[in-house]
C-alpha cells in the first residue's frame, strides 16, 4: 500500500522508531483505547523526554479537534482499537491532522493490509506488528512502518539504523512466507469471528459483544465504509467478572495467551494481561472492565470453537 517501508525486530521497535519524529516540547493526540504498550511508552517513556500526550476517543471528531494544540505534532490512531474494537473514521481524522500540520499514524495490526489500507485514506504513516496477522503463525517477531512520504522515510530509516531495531533474516523469511496466505487467512479469520460474535451475543453469560461485523455495533457503518472485512478480533463482557479466570481455564481448544493474529485461537483478560500497565481507574473509564475478554479468533472449525466456548461459559 506504500512506496516506502521499513521492517523492524518487533512491533514495539517500529512504534519506538515512529516516535522519534517527536521532540521535547511536542504534543501528541492518542486514541484512548490503545494497545497497552503504546499507553506505556507515551506515559512512562516519552513523557520523560518532554513529550506530552492527550488521550481521546477518536470517534468524537469534535473532541479530537479540541485536543489539538499549536505544539501537536502527531495523531496516533488504531482502528479497530485494542481491545474494545472501536472504529474511527480514518479519512476524517487524517484531514484534521493535516489541517494542524501533524503526522497521522495508524496502527493497522488488527485489520491487516488485506482488510484496510490507511494510506489510501490519507494517513501519513502505518504501523504493523508483523508478529500478528502478517506472519500469521505465531512463530516470529517483527514490525513494519509503511508510508508514501520520502521525508518521513529518510528520518525513520536513520532512526532505525541508529536504534538498531532491525529484524533477523529468518524472521523476514517467515514474514514473507506468511504474507503469501494473508488474504485467504483473513477471509477465514473474519468468517469465524463473525460466527463467534453471533454466538456470544446470544449467550446468557455475556452482557455485550464488541465486533464491528455485528449490524448493531456502533462502528459497523464506518467499518463497512473503510474496510473490506471485519477481521478476526473481538471482545466481549461477562456478566459475572468474578468467574472470568475460572471460565478461561476451562477452555481446551482456545489457548489463554496475550498474542493474536495466528492460526490458533487465543483468548486473554486485558485487565490482568495486555492492559495491566494501564491504571485501573483509567481502564474502567475507557470501558476495559474486569469482565472484559479479548478473543483472537483462529482458523479452526467454527463449531469446535463454539463448543469450547459453550462448555467454558456454562
């Protein structure tokens, strides 16, 4: 989707390199429902270098506009977000960012290039954890930055070399192998996730399902406009948060693990796993409750997945 690209030793390596575009005194507007590692690097690392950040629900364009300051130099986006699957209008956000002369960055890991191309919607810089869907087999570590701007490429290429965040040859080979089946894998991930979302939406132990493929999801219309499929990620809320750990331990087909985007289905508890570094008050304000579960739906037979979930939630 881009004219220039850089590959990295991890997704966080790509993110860290992208943030070298910011300097002391700069400000960034960041999606409030972001990957825990992004929250951590903005609040614990970049703040120490004099870079301020404001976290905003990117679905509210008025709030986004209000969050910009004269010193705002970056808009950091995810769509769909991790873990609440919020969908933001990337084209409108890119317009706002350009009006303020800020670099717009979109982490496109959840959608993958097979389902969404932010550069075509006006975004300046796209981030991927190639560990996830691009690799697709849970056997590599990698990241990537993609762009259509030579000025950004030269700055980021220098930073990549200076930081040493380069990938191994074997991880690159594994990524190329994974890309060969990306399109067909994303079709199956999406189909299985749609089936699981429908099943969970009708289960008595579940109070809410977050998946843009459901017609009543708040992001459904925007997702249809800018995506070619709804992806393999979803999250759901259990009515009894005290039983989350016990229920997840009962799963036999679905694996309890933090990662995502591989052929195997993985499930995790954001409050104690991926988003444990986010203060509890902020997690709850964002909607990341103790009953929230994130589900990376794999390529298994959907009936096997449904049966496994049914047993665990009974």
